[in-house]
C-alpha cells in the first residue's frame, strides 16, 4: 500500500527501537528510556507540522496534490536519516539520526487525508478500512523481517532495510502518485 509507505519506520520504533538501544547500542536501560523519548517527541512535532504545512500550502494556492504530497515526500526523505545511525558510535549521534527519522515519519502522518480526498463519497468508510488493514499488515511483517535481519546481533541490515523502504516510498510518491482528486463511480 503505497499511501502507507511510512509504516515500516513506525513499526521499527514501536517494536525494535528499545532493543536496538539497550542490546545493540549497549545503553543503560534508564539512559535508553530517556533518550528513546526524544524521537517520539520529534514525531509528535512532525505530525502537527504535516497538517500545518499542508493547509498553509493550500491557502497559498498550491494544488491539493502538491499540498498533500509535499509533507509526505519530505518526511519520507527525512526518515532515510535513520541510516546515519549505522555510521556513528556516540549515543547522542545515534539518537540524533533516530530523532530525525521519526520526525520525518511524523510528517508522513497526513497520508490519512487521501482516504477522504480520493475515495468515492459513498465508499469512504470501506476505503478507510482497507487502507488501515493493508497498511497495518506491516505491523505483522516488519517486526518479523527486522527480527530475521538482526538474527546475528547486527542491526545495520535492519536499519538499511528501513531506510530503503523510506526511499522507495518517496520515489513512489514522486513518480507514481498522480493527481489528487476524488475517484468517481
């Protein structure tokens, strides 16, 4: 589900992020708990900013498609910053890259606007259900794939996988998502 392309990053943070900090980065549990809150705060800021940016673009005369896709593409590109964690050792730098990645993920939260914007008026509820179902299949698949990728104790392949999916999502929005308009029967 192209529209939900930020879901892998979300599920990394919801399932594997604490393990990554404590077991792979060897951060003390208390320190990891405090530092782990920073990406979530950044994601919150991204969520709020995505709606604000999109609405501001509409008010300034941008097309609906441009206004809705801009925060998503920007967010997906920022979420690729997660790969930077593979190349640093200091906890502050690891958290910086993770914080940037989750900020970007927060910016993509506006994807839900496509349900009400694109779906036929009499199928908005069904469209939302399918959107949620397909998008959240990732909640099953992504943690399993990450578990397989970190089997040897190295998180670098998993982090690269998550960054790669962010890149694929951004490229998809740029080249595959066309005009944003309601689908008519």
